[in-house]
C-alpha cells in the first residue's frame, strides 16, 4: 500500500513534469507538506508545494476518493489572502485540476481573448 506522503510527492512531481512539457519552469519545494516547528512557519522555505516561474506559489492535493476532494480551510484562506496563487488536485487516475480565484480567472480570460484591460 502506498503511503500518503509518497502519493503526494509523486503527484507534485507529476504536475512539475506536465508544466515542463509545456515549457513552463517550475519546481517542487523541498520539504513540502512539512509541519511548522512550534507553530511558526519556516522563513527560508516557501509555504507551498510547487513554485512556478519563481513567482507563482501553489498547493497540491491528491486523493483516492472518487467523488470529491476537500482542501482544509487553511489552504482556502491562503488562496484568498494571496499567500498561494493556485491549488491543484486530482483524483486517482485523472489529470490534474486547478483552482484559482475568480478575479485571476477573469484576468486569464481577458488575456486569452486579447482584451486585457489596464488595472486601476
């Protein structure tokens, strides 16, 4: 039986490899998923699982569940507070899915449609 840590690590590398195939520079954060010592986050290691182009931070989660995946409230708050830029998840034997904030989604749509507007 595969342990959760190994499954999560493999999924993080899978996401990094998929990004690399599209020419996007990313890396898995060393010691991702670690527990902060004494309730204090490490200052020398980003509080993320995956870093994309050295400026976008994301958390990854994989599950064996067939119907749903849940992110802890902490990760949703990190997304809402712009501590991370995206959450990525998958179910067993599926491609990854990405969760982003709605405003970021609108910005992506504007870029794709060639109608990117200047921000105030």
